[in-house]
């Protein structure tokens, strides 16, 4: 009995010693670990709150699906001072009519969406196509969903069936059907033969060395008078 108690006491001393050694090693390890820790500061402007890979979204307006967005990487910065979403590897967007017909497509190598402003910024190899098959190519486009317009301050090319427009500065409606280039440059328009119009159908004021502009259908004819 005394031998058993002696063994138990001896076992307790060994156990206590081992426990003290383990705790000592743990505290030393924690101390060494803390020495190697990096002081981390969270910056919501550059660190996303969510990252999603290879997915797509369907967006609706008044209960009707209007957009489909496909992307490889989607980064959400909803804690930033100006909340935004970032698509570093680009995106592909389709806009639908109420009967689910594609009325426009948008592609870009990089894109941002600013939540509060409902504003898209599309950057690098931006390509848009509308329902008429017209193609718009630029290095940067802004899509203001709040006001229903698309615009750019950079160079843009518009390819139509029988013509090509180029220039700097662009503005359009969301459907990309009503647009204009502010500073046209080196465009290519289709050649149209001068229509044969009877002279009595044109109201011309006889003024020496003047030029009068008259509407002929949808075209403008410049008439030189001597």
C-alpha cells in the first residue's frame, strides 16, 4: 500500500513536471511567434470583402431580367469610402429587351462598377454591339445607368454596315442607337451619287457668289450660284 502511494506520488510529480515543461515550451513558442507577426492594417479601399471566381449574374429592373454579366473574377469593396465592384479579368455583358431578346453586348478587359453612382467604367479593348449590328470600339467607356447614357472622352471607332466613323469624345443612349461623336476624325462614309432633281423643285435665291444648302430627301445638297 505504501509502495502504491509512493508510486502515485512519484507519478504526480512526473506529471506536474511534464506539464510545467509543456507550458514553458508553449509560452516560449508564443513569444517567438509574436516576434514574427506582421502588424496588419485592414484598408477597405484596396482589400475586398468578397472575391468570387468564374460566375455570372442576372440583374433585373422592375422584376424583369435585363442584364446578364459573366466574369472570371469579381471583387467587392463594399466597405470602401465609395463602394465599388471590380472585375480585374474583364467581363461580358448582355442587355435584354423585355421579351428577353439581346439588344446589346458589351466586352472589356477590365471593369469597375460604382454602386452609389450606378456607374460602369469599362477599360481596355472595350467592344459594344447594338441590335442593328453596329460595333463600337474604344479604350474606355462610361455607362451611366442612373441617367441612361454612355459616354467617352477617348478615341472611338464605330463600324456600320456601309460606313465607319472615328473621332474623340462620344455620347449615346443606353441602347447605343442615338449617338454622336464630338470631334470626328478620318471617317469613311458611303459614296452617294448626286440625285437628279429638277431645277424648279429647288427654291434658290439668286445671289452672286453664294452657296445655298437645300434638303433633298435625307441629304443636304450644296448649290453654288454665280
